[in-house]
């Protein structure tokens, strides 16, 4: 089956409905109006046993749950408070998940921040790296046993074409405490981290435990609150991206030729990564427009030694080692 730029979440769900039915799925970052909430909506409508959604406030969770249940009255949707910029919140949320009676079939790490002004997380890390990567790294590892207890566990990490903006800057991940901060390079670094984390998850847990992991580019979706700090017409007009970061071509030119997606189209690639059984043998790969497209992934996000190094550095930063 072939998918493309216009494929919607509903079309993916129709194609792989049998894979969704009866599953327990956890989606981080499910504020109504974003692709995480749209994923949750479509998964619930497709017969999932339970959809767990996370957010930073109960009010936001309640709004999403209410809207999902308007469409699917019998849907079972459970809210979970999770602030990925706080290790304390991440650990508390993980404890709650580990106390659930249900195991987790699919984890969709969707939450994130984008191109925001410099700030630090509660634990003192640059906000985009701390939220987009470290928070998800810690949360995923803390609930990993819940995933590995299921027959066919999957993790989907929502990255971005924007990973081309920067590799992991191992010598200065925190941008010299903001003195050398560039919001776009910081975003790129965090999205590269999502991809490398995926590759290392696959290396560590696929062969022995059957864990399937994918990273994805959802597409350019500007009608969500994720892009509130970005002006595509100005931010990328004169952006400086070292050629060894981007590979070939100019980032501004690449951005200018992007076709925009609506929210349903933006959520489709996540669902393909989460439920298409035909791609399971390609675990660790990168998806774009609902298909495996490793050629769309920049070389700096393909390095196994960097994936291993990032895992080790991340363990040091969160203060905990994981087998």
C-alpha cells in the first residue's frame, strides 16, 4: 500500500485498523488542536482498548478527552499530567503509569517545543533539548518494562525535517548557558536527538525484546500552537546552517518549497509508524509522508556511535543508568 503527502490519519487508521483495535496507546503532548490530540482522537475512534494522553494541565487534558468522547462516546481515554521540562514531573508520571493495571502496546512521544527563546528547564537544561529529548528519554526508559511486557511493543519519536539544522553539539549542548544560543540550532539539535534516541532504542531492545522503534517527520503544520515562536517568512530567510549540518542544498530553500499539511495529514505519519505491520522489520528507521525514507535523514542523525554517545550523556544528565 502506497501513501503520500496528502494521506490523512483517518486513511492510515482505515488501512491498519486491525492493528489499532484492542491496543493500549500512550500519546504525549495531546493538547486539542495539535497532532498528538488528533492521533489520540483517531486511535480512540478505531477501537483502541485505552488511550492515555499527557499534558501539563488538567484543564487541557479534560478539553481533549471531552472532544474525543463527543466523537466516540464509548472511547476510554485517560489523562496523565506530564511536564517534560521537569524530571520530578516525569518521574511522578512514570510511577503512575507503572501502577496501571494495563501494559502499554504503543508509546508515541509527540510532545515538544519549537524555536523558543532561550530558557532552562526546571533541572537547568536548555529548554528544547531538555523537553524534546531528555524528558522523553527519561519517561520512555522509566516505563519501558510496561512496553516490553506486550507482544509487539512500539515507540514512535516525533522528530522533524528540522533535525537538519544541527547535529548533537556534544561540546556545548547547552549553548554556553545561552551565551551562544540560536533557537533554530537548538531545535535542530533536539530533533536530531529524537532520531538518535530511536536508533539506540532499536539497537538495545529490538533483537532480544522485539521492541520496534521509529522516528518520523510529521510535515510542516503551521496551524498548531507548536509554531507559535516561529515566523517561517522571516526566521529562515537568512538562516546560517553549516553545510556539513544540512548536507546538500540550502535550508531556507528547502523550507520555502515545503508543502503545508493540515493536522490530520500531519498526524498520519505517526500512525503509520505506530501501526503498519509491514515496516516492523525496518525498526530504527526514519519515516516521512507515511513511508520509510532514510534518504531524507541527514548523515549526522545516522551515526551509531553518536547514538550510543547520546544515550550515555543522557543517562549522566538525568542521573540514572538504564540497561
